[in-house]
């Protein structure tokens, strides 16, 4: 496992929302999480891979080699069917330089309004919220051990739809616009425990832990 002494997991991210999710997941195992916020002098990793898996591998390896210890990295994002899989690996920077969650969500709704003719024929929830397109969240996890030069990897997915308006005040990123069909609620309406159980990152992490135990 990518741990420092004392049961601490090193996660290669500067995304505060992801840090909270990893801390919640590993906290249940009695482990602490440190992130790139704890190593501010490390250079940023250029995420230029064509897939989530390529980016997670690159982040894990570069940070692990810089620190000289095993490191866990993830790359994750949103794939929207009506947009041909966009924003995909560009999810975090979809709205351009200086992208924020709010700006990314605004651009997503603009693009969907353009390709769906304003959602005229979209399915609707009971409160009138329109479901503009099928979509899925994807998470690729890579744990790299520089001592052995080996990776342990996993992926997780959760399917749903993009709503024409935000619901809920939890989560981060595109969560407020993501309707989870299987749960009949928005991702941002879920508790941390619910999201961990069905979310793409929770599923990828559960699969990774199973592989490490084998």
C-alpha cells in the first residue's frame, strides 16, 4: 500500500474535494491522508494523457519518484453522451484557464443547451427538472511503488444523467448537475457514505483495495 510510517496514504492531488473523499475513505481504515498540499514545493504534473488511466499513471509515478515513496494518484472526470464524451480528460479545465467548478458547470449547460435545442424533448423529473443527456463519471486510480517500479491500478464508473439545474449542496465539481438514476437523487444530495458506496471514486478505491489484499 502507498503508506508512510504510521499508516498515512500519500495521494497525488491538489483537489480539496478529492482529498476530503480519500480522507473519509481511508479514515474508516484507521489511516490518514496527506496530499500535494503537504508538499507545496513539488512541481505540478502536466496531465497530457489521452485517457484517465494515462494521466493517473503519470501523476503517481512522477510524484512517487520525487518523494521516494509509494504514491496513489487518480484522474477522474465526466463523459457526456450528447457531447461525444466531453469534457472527458479536460473535465477540470473545461472552461479554460482559471477554470472553477461554477464556470465548468455553466459551460456544460451552455454546450448541452446548444446540442439539445434547449432540452425541448428531454425527459423530466417530477419537479420539472430536465435530464439533458446520459452521462457517466469515470475514475482511474494508480498506485506506484518506486522501489519496485510497479503499478496497481483500478477504475470505477457511475452512470446517470445531466440535469438542467443544480440540486443539492454537497459534493464538488459536476456533482450538482449529475442525477444518479439508480439512486433517484442528485450526486450533490448524497451523504458522504452514500457517495462513497456508489460513486466512481469509491468503486475504484474498493477495487484497488481488493487487488492489494490479494
